[in-house]
C-alpha cells in the first residue's frame, strides 16, 4: 500500500519518521540469526557469530563501507568456525 503512494504526498515530518524504519527493522532481523542456535535456544557461550558480528561492526564503523563490513564479518566468522 505505501509502496504505491508517491513520495510527494508525504510531508517532511512523515518522510523523516519513515527514514528511520530500515534502521529499526534491520536489528530485529539480524538479532535472532546471531544469538539463537538452530534449535531456537538463546546461545551466548561458545558462539562465534557474536564475535564475528562485533568484528564486522567495528570494521563498519571505521570504514563506513558496506562491502568491507560484509566481507570482514564473513571472513572472521569462517575463520572462527574452520580454524579455531
């Protein structure tokens, strides 16, 4: 419904509020993938995904480059799984 409405129909306040939606939805999608195991239990101990996500977050903040963030997260996750 909202996708069919033109941007010009919204006032500046509504546009500003809607600009925060992707930032609010993204953590809700990523959180379960990082912190829950395959059986649905909350797993903090011995979870390489948490460390890989922290490394990717640091790289993302430092470089502000989405490709570097994705590649560093994948590389660190694979390193933690296969090497350590």
